[in-house]
C-alpha cells in the first residue's frame, strides 16, 4: 500500500473517484469519459494548489516519504557499468554508504551515495541511512581512488544524519567526518553533490563538500532535524513544524541563502510518484554540471571549492 501524507488525501480521494468511475464504466458499459475528464481537471488543480503552497514541515515529510527514490534508485537509472566497492579497509563494511565506479552518459565517474533500505530488514542492514565512521572512511577511500583515476566524484545524499551511538563515538565518528571535510577540500577532481531527500547535519556534509551542490525540489538540508531542534529549543518534539520553518531548510530557502547552486525540479506531487521522470530531471542537471566542471583547470578545482564554502555565512544588516 502506498503511503498517503495528510496533505495528499484530497488528491487521493479524487483519484479514487476516478478509479470508481472507470470500474463502473467497464462493468456496465456506460460512457463516463466526461465525468472522468472533469475529475482529472480537478486533480490537476488540486495538485497545483497544494504543492505550490507546501509548508517547510510538509516538504520535510515529502523528503522522508517511504516511497521516494533513494540514491541507489537514481544510480540504477542514470548509470551503466556500476562496479560497487566495499569496505573501509580498517574495520567493516557500512551499508549506509555505498559507492563505486560507473559511467554516466558515457563519462566515467565515481558515484557515492547513502542508503536507508526499503523494508525493516534493509533498514537494519543500512542503519536507516545513518552511517558509522567506517562508512565515511569507505567514502574517503573511494574518493581517493577517483582522484588516482582522475574521474569526477558524484555524491548523492539522503540521510537523517550520522549515527550518534556509543559504537560510532568509540570509533571516532567526528574525526572521520572531519577528515573527509579536509580531504574533500583538497581533491583535484570535480566533486558534484546532490541532496535527493534528507540532508542531515554533519552526516550529509561528510560526503557533501562539492564544487557544485544541487538539491531536489522537495528535499531539505539542515544543521539538525526539526524534531531535534524542537527538543533542544522547546523541549517538545511536537514543535517540529515550527522548528522546520525557523531552520530555513527548504530548497528555496537554501537557494536564497546561496547554500545550494541549483534546485532540481521534481514531478508534480513529488519524486515518489514517478521515479523515472525524477531520475531524468536529476540526470539532466548532473550531466550539465559535470560537463561544466570538467572544463575547469585541475589546479582551480580545489581553490574554487574552498572559496564556495567560505562565502557562506555572511550576514547583511539593515
């Protein structure tokens, strides 16, 4: 059964009426095309109205939609010859982060992405998309391989954040992320990042230092989850919608703040409604930016990446 969010219910009710009319037509041989057309027009109007006025909290819900395509789903649709590589060569294989060499539009790339899992068994294997230190060390190993092979890095992010448990602390999760940040700033190959769902805190930034950072229309990127922010500020996780609005975490907010370079549109209603179209839209943006980045001289890649992040956080008064 597909998951229906509260604000999607009016649309689903209209779609159910269309299905009922079509079933009645098949069973009784009655022409209901006019009624179906009227309902389809109402569905289109409802979608335009609802999705043009989503609150930040509603966009967070869309970013977390269980039917939404994950980074691996995009890789399957956009890449060929994907050769997945495993392990950090120090401790273990972390399935919350995957990666390997692939071809995107015929161009050799290193693809790195996060993975949440589709069912409970996969969720547990992937730790619900929250990586341990070994996940970030694996990602760094793959990035260094990409640098040796002189191929661009494409990083696809959908994580609520790095795993905050005792085991991760024992194996130095903060150090693993910090080393990734330092090393990504030094890389002499193009790095292209896209936030496809959740972009949670340092867990996202640990594979998110890019020459260009894209974000899908209904994704979010934030220093903390709305629930975590609400628990800290108001000691009440129920105030998550209020926190979401204050955090300026939507794609439009982030573009206005120049945290991201481009908003990638999604199919009307969200990427979960049409994976293929969502992948096509993302693929067009990735290929365009890759083509631009590969034209930048190698000795300018690291300085421009560093300068991009140094520009953030400027305050304007008055």
